């Protein structure tokens, strides 16, 4: 082992102490003249029953073939190698800590891993001595580089609208842990006192990564015309499969509107799924004050 004065960081000469390899104990020759705090470093090796390569690449732990001291030496060079390889993959993981979905940066992930949320770079190694905090820091960063807890990426389109500021996709709300909702607000058709004679439609999709087995609940509600069926239709889709649907009703009641709801629940395994909200009037006729509400909620499966 090596001994260092904790106050000055300088080596504490081996002439001042002795080491018993059998009992793994260090004895000071003169306790009256020793520094009040000492740091002891020893050469530590890491090995496994079988060869192990971690997911960050470039870090291999060899198999141990006997009880002879062997393996990877856990020293400053080893730590630097692990850190370098982690840095190459950090940008590929998503930061959802603030309810958003952005790529991690080295500074941001280290800051988040730091209990005080102030540090933005690796803890330095002094005099080649690896401390417990170096390993805690590695694990804390690695724990953040996992499949995020429901990370969203989005894409929305709408056509046939005149005033998109107050109509079309509105009131988006999502929380990476609990769900996503949208409204589609239609403009009144020209024959029902409005100013829009176009067919109005929209699609809004989200790719979502679920980190655990999850119960998904789909809810779709809104009013539609009561003059024709098929028209004024809306859907919630998961990976191309319809999970909720509403549409108009064939009652020949011109501009009168009727309310509809549909819901469904299912349990899915961890993974990445595409969810889409879709709506289409198919024509520009016989609807007024029409709003469709789309909602998906997530909860860990029991």
C-alpha cells in the first residue's frame, strides 16, 4: 500500500510505518509524529467468473482462472478509461428530469448525479488515489443513463383550418410519468353559421419509451354531427391499432350535435411505442361547437 498525508497530499514515507500482509494491518512507528489524518491506497483488482464487457464499450473485465491475484487494476488509468467511454454514449440518452425529453450532456448528467446539483465535471483524482466517491459518482451517472421513464418525441399536423391560433390542436398536456392529452377544436361549418366550408383534419403522434410494464388507459370524447355517420371521426391509435373511436350518427338532424365517449385499457411490456391522435370531418358540413378530447394515461402494472 501507499500512505498519503491527508492535509498536504504528499506521500507519507514507508519508513514511518509497517504493513502486515497477512493481517492487512498498518502500524505507525511513531504515533506522536504522524499526521492526524492519513489516506491509504492499495492496488485493487477486478475480475469475474466469465469475461465481462459493459454496455459503454472499451471496458473489459477478464475472467479469473485461479485464485491468483489478477484482473483489471482499479487505478486512475482504469477510471479515466471508464469515464471516456461513458462520455461517448451520454448524448444518446434522454434527460426527462424536468418533464422534457432532451439529450443528456456530460455537464448536465454529472450535475444531476451530484447530490448538491452543483458539480458539472468528474471528481478529480488526487495523487492517483481512487476514493469511494469516484465509484459512487460512476454509478449515479450510469443509473441516469437508462431507458427514460416514458420519454416523448412529437409530431403534429392539421389541415383545412382558417384560424390555427385558437383551433386545431390545442391544450396539449403531458407528463413523462403519467400521460398525454390533446384537444382538437373544430371551426364551425359554413352551413351551420360558421365560416369554414373545408374538411378539417389533424394527426398528432408521439413515440413513447416505457421503462416498466405499464397499464395504458385510452379515453376519447367529443360531440359530432347527427346528420350522417362515418363523418366527424376521431381515433386513438397505438402502433397502427385502434384503441378508441367516435364518429357521427345517421339521424338526419342537420346541425344538431350529439356527445360520444369511448375508452379502453391494456397492459404492455417495456418498450417504445407510437401513439397517434387522429381526427377527420371528411366533409365541411353540419357541425358546430365541435371539440374532441384525446387522452392517454400511464400507470405501472401491478
